[in-house]
C-alpha cells in the first residue's frame, strides 16, 4: 500500500493506492482519496497482470507528487 498526503493552509488530503489479486486471478488497483479524517472516495480498476496494475500505480504516484503530495509512504 502506498499513501500520499497533501497539506497546505486550505486543505489536508490523502491518496492511497493498493494492488491486490482477486479470486479469479485478475489484479485490482484500489484508489482511495479525500480529506484527511474522512473515508473519502474509492475507485477500483482491474488489470490482467500485476505489471499493468503496477505501471498505472507508478504513473498515478508521479502525477500526485507533481501536484505537491508528499510520499510515497509504503505501508
């Protein structure tokens, strides 16, 4: 699991990414984001391989870091 955080004077947000395999052998990338202290929103994308899911995860981490999110913190 990778967790990113963003804080400034106006907002405190989180962005979490988790890759896991489902019962059918597919790989899911779970994304959760929102204001710190809330449950936030969740999106799940499914991939045929771990490598595909990992590539999307890395792309999202880079995008968030460019926007000022701190991390990643691997959990």
